[in-house]
């Protein structure tokens, strides 16, 4: 069977847009033309790909599986065309990416500013979100993830690391008094970051020695940003990434406790969609971000 890429693109647009009307607007075509192409595709395949629910069109189980493959095929086709013109190495089009809220606000925005300064014809679509998004469904060029990757099958590249700091407001740090060992912290008030798998279990290390503590949560926050806000408000202790709190520590809004005791470091990764070709727009941005990570690493601690 010969694959008609136009029909695939019509079908993918309908699934992602949720209706023939929205898909037609996205493609710049008449609604009837889009509907006809999808109907012909279903006829050729001999199966139903879409069903109408109360408010929108949704793929059948077969349609969903077909959509996932079709989206990959279209992306590969687009990138094959891009590969031909990649000899110029000039980024073009729109870069689409996602990053965690905290890292996005503190680091990625600066990388985007540098990127646009170098390539003013580019456009960037950002999604700062602590939810791990489906890169194919959202048509993302890359995802930036901070921490520890769960899915080892992902096409990922580690471009940097970050330290985790135990911090508190100066007022709360004064209540704790001088600390030389993590043990007393088991009785302190903790701000648990619900975005972490084990937000109250921490392993501290110093000169070959390790000790673990289990904290008691006074407040449980649903994101790193909200845990950060609670720490600034003086509620209790929090473990936060260095890139988020270094400025607060330098300006006295937060105090780093037990700086001689290290917590496990995390990684900064760029994750790519399943494709063999990476457009110039992606490579150029990753180079900028990686350079910034190297510079950031020199001043960590």
C-alpha cells in the first residue's frame, strides 16, 4: 500500500486539534477537504480511526496507535527535508521545548534570550511545566529535565549537574542554632516537596562518612517553586536545587545549612524525540544551554 503523506498530515492534525474545523484552520484548507482525506484514509486502511464524542473527535484504539506512528513518520519527513538544507547550519523556524518550572525560570529563559540574540529570525515556544509531557503528542523539539531520568530508553544527553542545598530563612536557622551534624534535623520542621519521590528522606555525606535522616513535614508543597516560597516565608527547612537558591543565599534571604555535608547531586538532561536527525535550531540551542551549564558549574558551591 502506498502511503499518502497528505492524508497522514490531515489525520494527525484532526487528532491534535480535536475537530475537522480546527484541523482545517490549522492546515489552511476547507473543512470538507480535510474530512474527505481522512475518510479516504479510513477506507484504504479498512478501519475506523476516529469517533465523535460529546464535544470533539477522538481516535479509536487503533486510531491512537496509528496516530503515534503517523506523527513520527511526518516528523521524520520534515526532518529529512531539513537535513537537505542543514548544510547552511542556520537555525530556522520555531523551536518548541519544555522544561521544569524552576529550572526554566532560572536558567532556560537566559538561554532563550541568548539564542534569540544570535538568531533573531527564530521563534521559540516554551512550556515550563513540572509534568513530563509526551514529546510526540506535543510536537516538541526537545525537553529539558532536571534530576534523575526514570526512562532509560529515552534519547537523552546529560549536559550538566546541580547540587541540592539544605536551606532555611535566617530566622528559622537562628532557632536551630549552630549545627555540625544532620542528626538534630530529624526533629525540625520540614517543607516536603511533593514533586520528589521521597521528599523527607535525605542522605548526607562528608569526607567518606554518610548519615541519613527522615524529616517530619510541617508543610507539603506540590512543586519546587512552592517549597521555595515556603522556605522564604520562614516555615522550615527545604532541600532545593542550587540554581534556584544561590541568589537568595547571596542576598541573605536564605541560609545554607551544613554546607560541609553534601546531598546527592542531580543531572540536567536534554531529551530528544525518537528521530535520527536533529535540526540546526535544536543543535544551536543545546550548545548555548550546555555552555551556560558549564559556566554555572564553575560558580556552584
